[in-house]
C-alpha cells in the first residue's frame, strides 16, 4: 500500500541555538516515501537497497564526529528494526552520497565504521516491511558527537552502538519517510 505523505523534517535544537543555527538533515533522494532505489533486496523485496544521499548542516560547537542510524519503530518485533548504523564519520564531513552505506559501493569517508544491523550484517539495509502490515516509518538520524571515535568496531550491535551514541550525542537531526507493501 502506497500513500502519498508529506515528507517530515525533524530537527533538534541545541541549547541556546537560534533558528538560523538549527542542526538539520536533508536528502535529495527521499520524499515522503522510499523509492525502489532504497528498498531492500531480499526477504521478498526486490529493491536496489541503495542508501539515500544525506546532507547535514549547523552541527553544534564541539562536534568531533558524526553517526548515522536508520530505525523502523513499526517492525513487528517488539523492539523495532535497525536498518543502518554508521559511526566515526569525521567532523569535516557533512554529506554522504547516495549508495555510501550500501555494501560493495563507495562513498563512506575513511575511518567510518558500519556495524551490524538487525539483518545480521553491516551496512545499509533498506525498508522491507511484512506484506499487508501497512506503511512503516523509517527514521534516519544524524548524531553530532562529542568524541572522535566511539571505540567500537564493525561487530558492534545496535544496543551497544545506541548506548555509546546516547553517551556522546550533542545534537541530532532526523528525516522520516514511509514504505509499505
């Protein structure tokens, strides 16, 4: 089921920041819904499984690195579904090109680490909700971090990455999109 929805841009302000300094995340590839470019290739889905282009601006002072996550809170697991975890992105980077997180493609900056998603492997895994389950929400968040490195490697799972992100997040910004089948 595909429903036309207005894309939602969520931004979270750091304390004392004016609206002109709002930490924001945007994407030229995403509107209100995933396209077949972003949809997973497997589990009954036949998309290109290509991570979307992302760009962020106005990170707070003191940002030493970034992390990007993608989460589906509507997955029928009782705990949601982690689709993408990438961290240790240098503070000098403010954009990831389309496909940067897709296994086998290029575009991640040197030193960035992709870790284990709920698909059981590292790298971007696109939307693929159960048929007839309705549209799911997919939340991509960029975290501005107070540390250069999280101290984790590619074998780290979502709970460990999330714990470390929560310890070091100065600000975060998200885009929300939908996909159902």
